[in-house]
C-alpha cells in the first residue's frame, strides 16, 4: 500500500516524469483525433467554428477587463460616472445585448441543423454492424454475414503502451463503404464512442439506436465506452481496424469459413480421441477457467474450489456436465452452456477429468454435451 | 437550555451554551450554522476530490478500487451540490435576507431550525452509504450523481441510504426555500418595494421558487427508484413495462434547473459587490431582474440537452438545442451588465472584487463552452467526456463557489465585527484561482483527446493533462486551509470593522444591513426601518 | 416576529404569511405529484408524437384500423431487418426466423422468433421491441406480437413466437431499411442483472488480473 502510495508522490517531486508518455506522443492531442468520415468531418468543422466563437468572445472579454482595470480605478483618481446607467445605452442595452447574442446563437444553431441532417441521413448502407454493450465487453455482429466478434480488453502485458486502447478482437471494417451501426445493450447503459469515425449514441437495453460512417482512411481507430457502466467502465475500450474493401471481403470469407468449419466439426458426430481433446482442452481451460481454478487445478479455496481430485471431476460425468453447462447456483460458477460450443465444452471437461492426476480416462464427446444441454 | 424558545424575551442577551444552537430560532445563528456546516462538507467533498485526483495522477490502479472510485465521484458531486453550495447559499440568505429587507427575523423561525438540523442528519446518512459496502452492504453506488438505472438497480444498500439522503436534503431545502420566499414577500420594511430590493434578494426569491418547483420532482424520481429496487414496481424496468430513459427525464427536469439554484445566489452576491467596489450604481438593474426570471423559465424547459445521445427525434432535439442556446441571452445580459457596472467606475480591488472580476471572466468562458455543448452534433462527441467535466466545473466553481467566497469576504466584517486580513485574502484569491484553472483547463483537452468521465484508469496518452490537473487540484485544495485560517483569524479578532466597512456599499441601493452595527445586535430591526 | 409585532399593519402581514406558505406548500405537493404524473404523461406524449420509446414501440395496432390502408399498397420496397438481443446473464436462445425480408408498405407480414430456455427452471419473459431509424417508429404497426404479453417458458421449452406487422404507407421517403429489434428479458430481474466482476483489474493486481481474459462468445 505504502509503495503504491509512494509512486505518485515520487512523480510529484520529479516534474520531468510529466513526459512519461513520450513514446506514444504520436497520439498526444489537444483536439479531437483527425476525423476520417463525412459525419465526423462536418462535426469537427462545427466544433472548430464554435470554438472560434468562444475564443473571440473570450478575447473581447479579456480586452474589456484589461482596459477597464487599467483605466477605471480609484487609485488613478478616476471620477465614477454616476449617471452612466441612465444614458441612452443604459435605456436600450436590455434590447441591444440580447439582439447581438441572439444573432450569434442563430448562426451557430443554423450550421448545427445542417450537420444534424447529415447525421440523420438515411441512405441505405452496404454493411450493418450491430454493436452490443455488455458488462464489460463489446459484441459486434455483421448482420448480413451472420458473423460475430466478441471484443475485450487486451491485458497490460500484451498491450504495452496501448493498454486501455486495444482489444483482443478488434472490429474490422472496410474503407469507403457505408457502414450502419446499431447500438443496444444487454444489462446497463453503455455508449460506443470512436471519435474519429462516428458520433456516439447511447446503448440502452430495450432500445436500438443507429449511427453511420464511411471510413475514408485505412488504419486503427480507438475509442472507449463513454457512458458509466459500473465496475469495469474504464476497462472496455474499442478498437476499429479499417482495411481496404477487397481485403475486408477476404477477411470476411475467412471468418465465415472458420465458423462453418466449427459448426461442421461439432455436427459431424466425429468421435474424438482422448489426446486430441486433452490438447484442445488444455488451451481452452487456460483461457477460460484458469483464472479462478488456477492452471494446476488447485483453485482459490473457499470461493473457487480445487478441481484436482475433486468429487465432481472424479465422479459421475453427467454431474460434471451439468455444473459446467448450467453453472452452480449460489456460487461463483458461471453457466458456460451459452458461451462455449459443444466441442469446446467437451474438451474442457475431458481435460479437467484427466489432468493433474485426475486420470479418469473419460473422453467426453461433443455429442454427450449436446445431450446434456 | 429551555431559554431559547419562542417565549424568550427579545431584549435579553443571546442564550448561551449548546442550547443556543440546537434550539436556535435566530436567523443569524442558524445562518452561521449553515455556513459552518457547508465549510465542513467542503472539506469532506474536497478531500474526496483530492483522492480522485491522486488516483488519476498516474495511469493504473493506485489505491482506489474501481467501484470505490466511482462511489467517491458520486458522493463528491452530491456533497458539493447539496452539502456545500446549497447550504452555504442558504446560510447567506439566513444572515442577509432579514438584514437587507429590514425584517427582525425569518418569517418561520422554528421551521428554519428544522430545515437546518435536517442537514447533519442527511450528511450522516450519506456517509453511511459510503461505509456500508465495506461491511457487506453490496456494490457501492458507482453510478455518478445522476443515478441512472439500470446501473443504480445493481448497487447495494448504499443506494437506499443515498435515496434517503436525497429525501432528507430535499425536505430541508424545500422548507428553507418556502421560508425565504415567504420572508421576502411578506416581511420587507415599509417603503422597500420590490424594485428597490438588493439583487441578492431577487436572486434568492427566484432560487427559492425554483427549488420549490424542482426538489419535489427529484424526490418523486428517487422514490420511484427505491420502489423499483425493493417493492417490485417497474417505473424504470423495461421487463415490467417501464422505461429506463424516463428516469433520465425526471432527473434532468430537476438537474438542469438545479444548476441555476446553485448559480443565482452567487449572481445576487455579484450584484451587490460589483457596484460597491466600482462606486457606481448597478447597470441595468431591471434587466438583471428580468434576466433572472427568464433564466428561471428557460432553465425549466431545456433539461433534455443532457440526453442528446439517447436518440431523440429531430424536432425534440432542435427544440432542446435552441432553448439551451437561448439561455446565453439572459446569462450574457447579466455578465454584460456587471461589466458595464465597472465601466467608468472608480474600482478598487479588495478580495471580494477580485473574486467578482475572476468570476465574470471564468463564467463567461463556461458560458461559451456551454454553447458549444448545446450544439447537438458537437455534443454527440463531447457528451460524457472530460470536456463536460471541465465545462461544469468552470460554471459551478466560479459561478457558485467563488461567488460565495466573495460574499463571505464581503460580509465577514459585518458578521464578525472584524476586518479580515486583506493581504491573506488576496493571497487566497490568487492561490485558489490559479489552482482552479490549473486543475480544470487541461481537462478540456483530455476530453477532446477522448478521455471519458468516471473512469478510474486511463491510457498513457492522457497522462500529461491528468498530472497537470492533479497538481492543480492539490494546489487548489490546499488553498482552502488558508481560507479557514482567514475566517478563524477574523472571528477571533483583528481590526474593528466600521458599520459600513466598504466605501461604496450603499451606492444605488438602500443597503439596510450597513445601517446596523458590526456585528449586528442579536435581535435587529425590531422596529422596522423606513425606506424612502 | 411574534409578540412584538402588535400594530395592525403587521397583523395583516401575518395573515399574508400564512397565505404565502400555503401557496408554496401546495406548489411543492403538486410538483411531487407531477413527478409521478410524468410516468403516464411520458408514455402518452411518446406514443402520440411517435417519439422513440419503449411505450411507442410496444403499441398494438388493431387489425381493423389497418384495413383502411391496405388498399393503398405502395410499390416501394422496404427492407425490414430482424434482430434479437438477450438481456442479462441467462441461458436462453433467442433469434428471428429470418434475418431480413423485403416488404411493401400496407402489406401484412408475419414472421416468428425462436426462443429456447436452456436453464432448468421455468422463466417468465418479456420481449421489448425497438425500432430504428426512430422516424419509422410510428409507421411500423404491430398487429400481433409476442411482445404484447409476457411469455412463460418451462425448463428446456422451445417455441416459435409470432409477429404480424404492417408498414404504414406514410413512411418517410428517405427510409428504405428498418430494423426491428427485440430484447428478451427475464421479468424476475434480481439474478440476471448481477454483473461478474472477475475480470476487472483491482488495486495491486494490475499485471495479473487482466490475465484472466475471458473470451466468452
């Protein structure tokens, strides 16, 4: 604790540390990231216009104060004009000032309306991506192609300096095609925000919102969940990988092949050998289960029970299947049935029943899982 | 202790001991208690802000868990809004409204006592809501002060305590508002017509009316939330036929006018300070009064500009956008009138005036970023980023808090009978103003660069802005120790203050408070003064 | 303010104080009531004006009211996309029978949604419709919809739930694609909404906690 507390304190004493992010200086910005779609470009121009108005007003206010403080001070024996508020200006300022402010307001509102029309433009899209926010991950569905990507935070060791900006599976989009985003959420409010490519709309459970973009430049674009969604709000970044149209088509057909192959494998009714399942199972176990049950199956008692030598892993297969597929109510054990497919579950269960000297010799088949669902 | 009841003989010396405060019906004592309470809460809320900034000094998780961090963000906001600015403004009203209108006390003195003593009760409930999660009370309230469902349905027992806090605070401020409005309408000295009132009184009249309109709506909203959480109703639960977005409408129907509740008293304070130190009557008194009235009306009907991203219809969006931008008219008019009050005046720069000038400059800036935020397409980018955080801190710290500081320095000689130390006052002004700007100016940039609000950990690309911001926050926070020192020093002694310590105090206004001694007697204006 | 204000002028002042307090108290009570009145009012305003809201989207259109518009079947082709979202942490399957169809305004269309309860408990579900773009909200009229009522699913039960709708020919010209999205929710919300915070970093475990990467799909 004290150590952690000291870290910021040292930095406080060493202003040179203020420039710790030198290596990612390329991303260092005073303003919005460079806009790359028609919508964000218009919004950016609008933002610059209103900023300019703000700047001009502030310059005028500052000039007023510098002059007044210099000129109208008692120490310079300036005689106050007690009748000033009764002059023509005092009589009419209540109308003049609002008229001027109204003029500025209407100018801004006018250009805002035309930009808003562009945001609301309903030209048919080439591609629809449904973006679903959940605590705390993003799910992308390419509606036309029926392909789904789940995107979660890339851990610090892998992300390096781009930690909290990068994800394991980025959303891949083609450039120069019109993409329509549908926004919804499965639990609480979220907001999908990638400032360079599209404006944000909230993801609200039960509602569906849409935004659109045409990305004009290839590259990686980053964003974050903008609407507070609880504990993991800071930990659900967004990464969009924009690639050329043909590249995207190739990528998409590959995704479809992978999906078909998986389905075929699961549906083929192939009987899997024990060692095949063990290899697959070890990988999947480490990915999905080892956080709680530990890579060596020792668990973190009492919350996460050990699997090594456990009654469930050594006992009846059907009980084991039930716990993994449906979860154990009242405990931290999640229901994996709707998160993993038959083969994946079969591999994990097989691994759990044979690793760490559990040696039951059971090779649980995808068909067993299917039957147990 | 039973001496302090309504039967008390008004010509006796003030009652002594604990009972003087607990059973007080004296507007000055209650005003003092309000001010001390808000000062204590300022340190609690400010301490939370310091923890938040310390956590954000470095990327990564330093010492606050994500839920605790967002709990502090939530409670910081609630303390600052309901525990600091509103009680401080109410305390100032308690002190100054009877003195400025020549009334012997508030219209409903016993109610006044109740509305104050509800506040410590609310503060205890609020602290409990922070503490219960450590003792198995479920998830802390990690929603931000907006308490949006469904996230607020997930929170644990802290949420229920927070809802009760809101209820208690709501009752307290409604009672205070009823009292102040009644006093202003019915207890003015003979001859003191409405259009002769000091601007501070007008400001509090509008604030009181606004509070009475909006606090019950908030109470209703959080009551529904409580029912949804525990009694199986579905006001905001889609599965039972409710709508989570409805809560946002209810909240902001209260939340946006609430901003004016916080701002108006300070605008009133400016309305008496600026002419005093410019030695020249207030410019455009009538348009300031009308401007505040228009602000109140407009403020009530533009709430949904906090919700542009929910996907409203074009018509609704345009309505809320134009309504919001139009708010710049009364606000611009007010600031312009203050500036023209200084124009061709003979200014001196005591601490209250320094604050007044800084407020006008910084609040103008908040106004311009406010117009930027009102513009829907741009807001779809700014929404929920640090740009918004910077904007509302620029509006509320100068607009509300600094206005109250200016009022404290302005009236401290009257309240205590001693002049504060002018040098220390000026040091405090520069210290706090520089600290404030250092804290919040960089946040505009981190917001534009893409940093969302309410995040406990951020990417290294935002580190510079956050470190400057944190350093500024520590400077800003520390300056308040000097503030407390100045106040204690003034209360305990110092140069005797004249009845009218400020040369220009009565220019263009009846200035009844300056006709009394400094400090004023325990019972003042027992015979109403006459205003010509 | 009490005994000391004896002169008659102050006496009338006392009466007007009472009146002011009574007025202000009445306003307070009315505004508290107003918050609750917002609930039906919001629903009413939304469904009358077609503002995007759950109430608007859940509206039922009586079949008789459609007849008048069916003779004006337009030649426009409108693509209607169907979408399904499962709310909360539940073991269900939920999907439309078709992903999208092309219809003409004024033409009655029937499709269905498939739902299966994989859990071993009976559940009562409610489906919430959402429509985008929001301009289409009041033009997509549902005649029959499983979203009008709750649906009970026994453990392991699967069913096809029907939906009949018609698109109003007055649909604005610039709209050619409408997405109709259903979110299915458990009406017993207490358990399905509890988040799983296992993968969220905590103080002191920055480097390890994020290792617990979860690739749910």
